[in-house]
C-alpha cells in the first residue's frame, strides 16, 4: 500500500513538472515550484528527485512513455475505395484534422515536445527519447503513405513529419490555436506533390559552359578554328 502511494505521489510530481515546462519552459522548473504545482511537500520532490537534472530527465521520460501509450492506440487514416485522387484528399483532410486537434486540445503536449527538443541539444542523454518518438511517428506515417501508393513511403513520411513539425512550431510561436488557411494549403500541396509524383524526376541536362576567353586577347580554340575556316573559304 505504501509503495502504491509512493508511486502515485511520484507521478503527481512528474505531471506538475510537465505543466510547469509547458507554461514557463525548462527554466521555470525548481523543486519548490514543482512542489507547489503538484500540491506536495517540498521534501517529497527532493526525496524522489535529488537534483533538477534528475527531475527533468524523469519528467521527459514519463512524457514520452505516456505519448507512446497514446500513439500505440492510434491508427493511420483509413483509406476507402474510390477514384484515384479521393484517398489522397481524404488523407489530407485527416492529417489536417489531427494537427488542428493537437493544437486545440494538446497545446501543452506540443510545447513540452519542443522544449524537450531544445533541451536535447544541450543534454545528449535526452536525445534517445526524441529519436524513439520520431521513429514511432515515421512508422505511423509510412504505413499511411504505403496505403496511398507512395513510391518511397519512408522518405515521404520523413518529409511530411518535418513539414508538420515546422508548421506546428510556427503556429505555436504566433499564439495560434488552429491552422491558418495558408498552412492547410501548404500541407495539402506537399502531400499531393509527394503522392502524385509517380515518375522519378530526372535532373535537367546542364547547359554547356561557354569557352573561356583567351587571356592573351584571342578568342580561344573555338575562335581559332572559326578563323581557319574563314581563311579556307576565302582561299
């Protein structure tokens, strides 16, 4: 029974830490403020987490485990039979809907993830959390891209993940609670571009670079050949 109460209190501390991070960033986290946020004695925070580093590490670990549990239950957008472009348009609507829902209902979660990304630039031990989370998302998107007929689902899913992350960060930094029309258009254009490009793009043939001028003032080999041809014609 005591062990159950201890684990409950520990989770209360971690959840309080995550709420502080979402509101004020990593810099806002102290044992005293976490204790106030979680509604526990200050001694409880120092008992379970000896330092701020321990507290942050375990809070981010808890966040990623909770996120993984949620994502495991999620499934890629269902693709129904229909005209060639219909599944793509349905998938676009699904992706936009998921992002909009995250921005309206999961703002704190998104902010926490970006805080973790920034903290991981300074603390290598946190990078594994984000790598695992990104691999789960790529796997989820890859499955959807395969269903939609992508010729390179892994690369397309990576491109889409980077686009969505950038759009989310842009929207959050501007205080938006939903996607703007131009952001929705960007997602739609990107997905159509990825999924409708069935043929590999061939690089254009480079134009032949003009011959360099002769440093001595002449026109180089081409000019010499032309001059010789003119003399022959004159003769």
